[in-house]
């Protein structure tokens, strides 16, 4: 059995959430899709799915394997496109969406540079902290920061995203500083409103007790305070004005930390980084303009000097 077909079937089942939906998309019987998954699991020697009569869910190994498979399939499609496209130029309308704060700093400045490389591509950039329905609203690609919700979208990891708690020196002098994440309940915390994209709360790593089995535990808290907003830049401004503690990405606050305007808090409990992703609808063949945009973003963010230059 074709190994590439097994990987494609695995990604299709994982992103669609069922053998039936994946089989329908490929116009084959569900039993055929099931045999491909069985063959893949047997070849790898691990279970990728937990299957019941009602649903199918990824195992821990399956979740890790999914991201690698998606990346490999995108790279394979790009390799084919680089040969088959030949002298064909990218053209058409590229519609991209990104979170407002990240988009202003790390997507918008790159758009004119991409256009200079591909002048026949018209580009529309939407900046919003609302979680956009990429396929339903007609977008080719979304840049997303943080944990990704389960969806039928294909994701490509572009960079790491580290987050930390910060407050002004004046706030700390007046109110003190939390020594443990549990202490945040006693402080005014500046949080995104419930209809914004940060759904799981603030993440922290709790070190495992000496002699305990297993590794460190990552917990998610939902601190509260008198002020919340749907816009991350407003939270940033409120934090700089001394109104509370904020949980921000390092790229948002590193300059202010270096200048002494903000003080990092609870760094000993910082969770492992989540990611900056490009997500896009699953298609048999991505338009050339989308493939080139994904390659361009990844190349920019992978340059060692990029984040230092724009921090």
C-alpha cells in the first residue's frame, strides 16, 4: 500500500473527525479508509486513534504525528509545484487574516515585501482578534497564535510563541508581586473578554514533586479583574499604565522589559511555548500564490535575526 496515501488518509481522518467523512471526501468506502489507517498503525507499531462506535479521537502519539504529517504533505506539494509550475507566475487574489496585534507587527510589514516578489498577486489583509471562519468567509490563510482548536483546517507551524506575566514597577510597589500562579486570584489581572480568541486561559508549568512519577504539569487558569477587553493592544496599554497584571507574548513586551517599563513575573512557572501557525483549508492542490505565501512566512520567521530585529 502506498505510504503517502496512508499519510494523506490519516490526516484526512484526523482533521475531519471520522472515517465516514474522510471516505466521502475521497469518494471511497469507509472500510477502505479504515484499512489504510490499520496498515499505518501496524507499520508504525503505535495506535494513532481511539475508536468507538460514536467517535474517533487522536491518541497522544497520533496528535504529535499529525503535525509532522501535515508539514510533510505541504512540503511534498510544494516540491511538486516547484517542478510542475515551471515558468508560471503566481497571480490572483490572496486573502489573509491574522490577530490584530501580531498582524500589525509581524504580518503587515511582510505583505509589501511579498507583493514585490510576486507583483501579479493582489493581497487583502484582515486584522481581527475574532476567530475567523477561514473556509466559510473565503480566506486562503489565517495566521494564528497559541493553541489551535480542533478543526478541519491544515496547520503549518511557523515559529514558537512564549508568554509571560508582566506588570509595571509602580503596580508591584503598590500591590506586591505574586510568587505562585495561585496567588493571581488576589491581584487585578487584565484579561481578554470571553468572546476573544484566548479561550483556555493563562498557562503555567508546575514542577513535579521530587520523586513523583511523570513530568511537570501544565495548568490553565482564568484570572479575573475589574478590566477586560477584546483587544490585546488595549490590555497592553492598560498594563503599561499600571492598571494590573497582563499575560502577554514575549514579542509584545520584550522591548518594555528591556527598558524597565515592565517587570516579568512568575517566570519560574512559564509554560512551554505554544506556536505561531498558518492554517488553511484542506485542498487537493493549493493555489501557487498560497504555497508561496506559506513558504515566504516560514522563511522569514525562521531567520535567527528576525525576532531580535522586531522584538
